[in-house]
C-alpha cells in the first residue's frame, strides 16, 4: 500500500481526535484544512465525503470517514504502533470504541440539546438513558489499566477524547473515574503534539 496519506480536517472539529491518532501512529501525512460551508461543501471534497463533513483520510486509494472508523483503520494500517490488541483480544476494544461513537455521543448530544424521550418512547433510543450511559462508561474506565485492557489503544484515543471534551464543555458531569482516566490518557506526547498542530491552525481572533 502506498504511504501517501491525506488528512482532511478543521481545527474546530472532531478532526482533533484523528490528529491525535495520526500522531500516535507516527506516519507521514499531509493536511488539508477545510472551511465550513465553503471548501467542505465543494465538489472536490464531496467526492471524498458526500456528507461534506470532516474528518476524513485518504490513504492511497482508500477513503475513510467517521472518527471511530479512522482510528480503527489507522491502528490496523500501522500495526507497528501497537494501538490495536491481537484479534482474539479485541472484544473490549471494539465494544468501547463504538460505544463512544454510538450510545455515548448520542446521549451527550441529546442531553445538551435538551431532548428527553417520553417514557413510552425510551425503548426506541439505542442508548437507553443518559444516566445509564454515563454510569456504564465510568465503570469501564475505573480500573488501573485502559478501557480495552492493560495497554493504551486506539479505543483510548476515541473514548478519551469524548470524555475530555465532555469535561471541558461540561456536557458530562465530572467524577473521579472520568477525571483520573482523562488525566492518564491525555498525558501523552502524541496528544500534546497534535493539540499544538491544531492550535496553530486556529483562525486568529478578530481585532
């Protein structure tokens, strides 16, 4: 497979998760920063992602969109980084990677927007209730290791990013489990390096 990898992003987006993951795997890549409503909706980029959203990557002829999918793909494409467990040990890895992409994000966004399903419709929600999602996640990250085992993995990049943002923007109530886990997973050179890159790409504040 070619080593040509292009990362499509905006520093004010979930692309920061994938930037962190790219820095973790340590591969060479180029970045295309897209603007909301203009280049993100232009024909060239719609050919990459018809949703006109970031993040996305193009690795040779392979295009991957959606943050969790990009993290999982990069872990497999660059196995020397050791960011995915052996296949036989990936149960928890897949579970929590996609728990964050599905139930966690949906529950957090719905709560932040003030949406609460009536009791007779609650079973239609894939996540049940916000409290169930929060408590389940707190238990998952409460141990001495990481969310998918004893080693840091791509699941920690994705789950950790959601917890970090939730604590920062107060969409997830702080608790000792979340605070300790976030302090542990964010104390990585790749995380700091990725943040520095994206912070430098932020638009200048108006005069």
